[in-house]
C-alpha cells in the first residue's frame, strides 16, 4: 500500500465529572508502532450514571490491550473485528453477572479504529458522529455516521452490542468528530465547519466546548488527517487551505458492509430441519441394508395411506348422494360399497412398525410444511426490511446533501434536497411501530431543516403582559397604541384600558362621556391617540386629560377607511373606493386640534389597491395588500420595490409597521400566527416569528430600542424578544 500523504492527529476534551454526574467516558489511545488510534466514547442516561463505570472499565481494558499489540504487519480490519468480538463477549458476561441493570436503549456508544488510510467504526444508540469530506469541487460534504449505524443495526441487545461495522478509506484532510451531546442546533453548521476545518484537533475540541453551558458535562473527540505539508501560524490556525477530504467508499460500500458480528443463523426447528435434510442428501448413496428397508417401509406406508384416503373419499361421496333412480341404483351403490370394503386393507393385519412409520411420515410432512411457510414469511419480511432500509438510506443521503448546501448558503439547492426527502418520507411504509417512529423522527428532522431555511423563529409561549381576566368575558381587545411609554388598549365595549405591566393586568381608564364606534385601528403622536372606528369615523383619546371624543372626520359615501397613520403634521388614511374598486391614500393637514383639506395623495401608480389592508410611513409610504404584496410610494408615485417571497406564502396579512428610524418592515398575518420581517430598503426576507399558541391576533407594535415585539390578541397582551 502506498504510504499516505498525511498523518493522523487527534484531540479530545472531557469535562471532569463526579460519581453522581458520571454520564460519559472518552478513550483515545495512539498506536505505538503505527500512525493511528483506537478510540471509544460511551454515554448513558442520567439515572444510570453510577453503573457506567463498569462499562468504562471494560472499554478501557480492551483498548489498553489493543494499543500496544498493534504491529506494523497487523491487519486493521481483522484486528478491529477481534476487538469487537472480545468487547461483546465481556459485555455479555458482565450483564449476565448483574454488573448493571439498565436497558440497552439507554446506552449510547461509538468505538473505532483509525490507522493510516483505513477507518472502522461500530456503535449503538445515538451519539453525535460527524464526518467531513471535501469533494474535487472544493465543497464539503457532511456525513452523519450515527444515522448510518442506526440504519444498519437491527434491534440492539446486550449480547450483540456492537454488531455493525462501517469501514472506509481515509484521505488527506478527512475530519471526524465525535461528541456526547448533539452539536446542532447549539453550534450552527457554518460555525462547526469553520472550527473543524481551521483549528488543530485539540483546539477544535476545546472550542466546541465553549458553545455549551457550564452545567453540561461534555466529551468531544476530533480526528484529522493532516497534510504533511500543512503548517500552523503563531495562533495555531492552519495557514493554508485544508486538503481534500474523503472516505471514498463510505456510501458506496454501506450496502455491502459485512455484518461480521451479527448473528443471522437460523434457529430452532428450521435449523434442525436444514441440518437433517443436508445429512440425508449427503448419505443417500451410502445407505445400509437396514436403512434401505426402513425407507422401503416408508414408501409402502405412504402408498397405503394414499390408497386408504382415496377409498374413504369415494365411499363418502357415494354414501351421501341422494337416490334418484329408485331401488336399482340403491342396490348398485350397496354392491359398490361392499366391493370397496373388500378392497380396503385390513388394519389389524397392518404391521405396528408401519403404523409408527406412517405417523413419523405425517409428522415430517407437517413440520416440513410449517417450516417452508415460516421460511417464506421470513424471506418476505427480510425483503420488506431491506427495502425500508434502502429508502431510509436514500432519504439520509438527501438530508446530508441539503446540510452541505446550507453550509455554502445555497438555500435554493438545500430546499430542493429537503423537499425531495420530505416526499420520500411521506411514502415510507407505516406498518410497524418501528417504521412509524422512524418516519416521525425523519419528518421532525426535515421540518427542522426547512424551518431553518424559512428563517422561522418559534416562540411557543411568549410572556404575558396583561389580560382581561378581571373583567367580563364579553370584553375583546381591538387595537392598542403607545403614548409616553404607556400602553393603551381599545376594546369592543368602546372603553379604554391601560396596561399595568408590574401587576400584569389591565386597568379601566375613566374617561369623559364620548360615544364612539368599535375601534378598528389606532395611531399616535405627541399630542394623543387617534382611533379609527366603525361608525365610521375618527375618534380621539387624550391620555393626559383622559378625554375620549368623536371628531367630524368621516369617509365619503361609497368609501371605506381601513387604516390610519400620523406623520409630521399630517394624518394619512388608507381609503378604498367601492365604486372604482381601487384604493387611495387620503392626506389631511392638522390645524390646532382639527384636520382639514383632505386630498388624494397618490398621483401615479400601476398597482390596484382594492385589497389593501394597512399602511406604514417612514417618509415614504408602504401599502400592504391582503396577499402579502407590498407597494412602496415616494413623492406621491409608486416606485419599483419588491419584497422577497416567503414560505409558506402569505394568505391574509392585516397590519404593517415601520418608522423613520427602523431598517426593517414588519407584517402581521394572524391566520399564520406570525410576524414577517423584511429589510426595508432591499426587500430581503429576514425572518418570521411564529407564535403557535396565539389565536385571534388583532394588532402589534414594535419597540426596536428595547428589542421587543408586542402582540395583542382579543383577550390579552404579550411581548417577545426580537432576535434578528
């Protein structure tokens, strides 16, 4: 074998754990006479921490025995197979002796041997096991080897703990990472890729530890096939690009990987029959006279049995036929039956040995029939399992390709891979509990990746700010606004409530009498809050004087006002003309406490605004349509501006928000329980906040200074942190 153009370097990090927290053990031993390592990582569930030490002693003992004995001429594959055989034997003996009592489902472990250009792995359970491979196009592929191990492994048992072997060739630049905790999503794919490909093995392991909390007891192993020409700069980082990564035959040979330790021998009755039939075929030509006599008797017994069966059937058939031809036919039948009785052999004269042989022959026939049936059933089930595993492997391949595309920010390609995988998962058989569980597991993994591509930020339970629990059930919030740092809510009973954030409740504001309609939208400036209601018209709330009054502002006949904003000394209203089936922005100028001079602000546009829903102003005007389309206007004219597509598509948007100081545009879609964020100047889709538990969303406000989003449902007010 040609000497490799690389050397294997390994690094590890393991937190010190006391007896109560001893949940994992990491072993890494170099070979004395070869460039390579024997390594192992084992982990148990927290409740079995104390029992792990017994398993670790076995792993350490076997590794210490192998490391110094691995000679220059030792065959790596045979050595690893023998290592696993000894390890399985020790584990079997200890579990039978009662060294530990927890189920194997709570045990997770990976053992491996890496030597020069070869690498062998085996494992059970689920540990974070990652392999990086750089293709000829200089792009990395990510292989989740834990998934490959689980795919190959049948139901695990303590008697065959390590029953699967993954083998492959190592090449310059290959990187292998093993950890006791899932690295994703704590570390993003980009960051993990940078850590593993730019830092030495020991530094990479230490760096990974920094991403986890101090309460997490972490064990990490990193193995790198470093180019012999690669040098490190003063900071310990590679000064040249890593060479290519590959385990050339990893995927290609998985289907043919020898399951050397898996017990696949037929057992019980089937095994016995096979062995006896084999002996019979092998000795048929060398039968003794006694055996010839026995088989002759068997043949005679078989013929007698067949004859007896045939005669009995004929008699039964004749005796049950109805007589239609009278006495003549009846007499013929009786003579026929009498003749058949004389033809039937005498049971008393039949030899006892022949009877035994008949019974034996019948037993063998029954056993053979049952065996053939179970063999055929086993073959069918084996084929079904193999087909299922092939489908799983195809899905895993697509998932890994999608993960690799995400590293390089190729979201369209990644989305394509994940959608293909999603389609294949939907077609997986759902006949067994194992198949159902595996399908659900893969669905969750794919949906998680798609959520990441869709920039979804899930906020399952946003903090409650205040609710109407102290008031009548019929009270429903409609809209809300800020004024001097205070939140005011306007309800369907035409009242005003102030949010008491300290006590998380809403307090009724006693206002002077004012008959307004049910609030639809609100806007505020330094002088007060304007309310658009369903009279229809504009009302005004003065928080300082606690007055609530209607104004003389109302839409003309056949017109409808949907939203309002205050900007500068002007009031802007989104108006729908029901006769023209189009929309318009109406501007009114403030004069003292009154507004006058309504004018049509839009002078030039190409987009119909019939389905407009909301408006936002930052010097330019953004008009939101129900389908999520946003039209931007500047100096009374529509300008070329377009927002990115969002997945899933917006079906019914209701509110839009921005201001002069914000770099972002926010859109509320109550039906999708989400707030969508765009970059204001470019229209680039940034993120979408998903609130699964919030129903009947009515309004929202953004506080970018304190990085908060406030959401109003019909019964409560919530707040959540902005993270984009």
